[in-house]
């Protein structure tokens, strides 16, 4: 018989995979690609790790992080009244992947003078002070998000804290598998897989692995096997690999 600390790993992985793919779609499709079209540009290429547009600039660059912020905060707010364990877990994982992607990318971009935030940072004065201020802000926000996720997911830490850690590890691995499976078909080949898909999936949301909480009753109901979630995850992964892998031009 399934117990609360022995949730169905297949279903938990499916939920994590869907949450990660939504964060990817939010950043690249609903963010960069949508901004390209709205600004009158021609979308030259759209993959799971890169968007090329005939229009360039801070507006297109920042649309990706903005979409992650909107989807992340929206998912968190939607999760507040939800008590169904599968739906609540999905919404909070969706919030986590989106917000940690946003904050992790801010840290990386500000520290390395590249990626989505670079053009904005170049317009700020004094540039160096603002750049390191953004690194500090991103790191603080990242840690706060990890802590807040632990509080929001505390019912999944009952009856033992190890339950929450297991669920987060499963979701993290599932998201990584989705990103790497899609990245394998990227036109950039191994280089894109190692330097873009890998860091995007395994480094930016690594805070998911550190989400912890004390065991606080009442415990969320066990995550039982859900055919619907598994089918949805399979369909979305297939779509990601077929279309976003090689790219939509």
C-alpha cells in the first residue's frame, strides 16, 4: 500500500517534467519569440535553448526572463488555495523552475557580461557597481525562492522530511532528462548540449535539490500513479524533441 513517503516516482517525474518544459516554453516561446513577433521582427529560429530574431535589443532579450517571472508568480498564486496534491505539486514546481531560472540566469548574465541581461546592464551607471549589485540581488532572490518553496511544500515533508527531498530530486532529474533529450537534436550538436542545454537544465534550477522543510502535519496525500500525467508528460516531451529539438524556423 502506498504511504505518504513512498509517492509514485513515475507520476512525480511526469509532473516535474511538465513543469520544467513549461518553464522552457515560457522563456523561449512566450518570452523571446513572442517579443520578436510583437516588435515586428522575423523569427529566424526557435529551439529549446536559443531564439534568433531579425530584431535585437534589450526588449527581446528581457522578454524571456519577464515571461519566467509572470508564469512563476502566477503559478505560485494559483497554488495557494489548491489542496489536491498532484496539482499543487505541479504548480509549485512550475513556480520553482521559472523563478530559479530567472534568478540563476540573472546571476550568470551579470557576472559574465553575456546572455539576456547584458544589454540592460550596459545601460546602467555606474556599470560595475550595478552589475555586482544585480549579482547580489539575484543570489539573494535565489536563496529566498528555495526557502519559500520549502515552506510552501512543507506538507510534502510529512511524515518524514526525506519525502520532500525525494520528490524534489525526482522532479529535478526529470527536468534534466527532458532538456538533454531535446538538446540532443539541436543543430548545435554536442556543443549546444554541453554548453547550453546542460547548464540550462542542471545548473539554473539546481536549487530545487536544496528545497527542504521540517515535517509538518497534516501530510499531503500520497502521489499516486496518474495515467493522465504520464501521458501528458510523454506527449510534451515528444513534441519538444520533434519540434523544438531541431528548431522551428
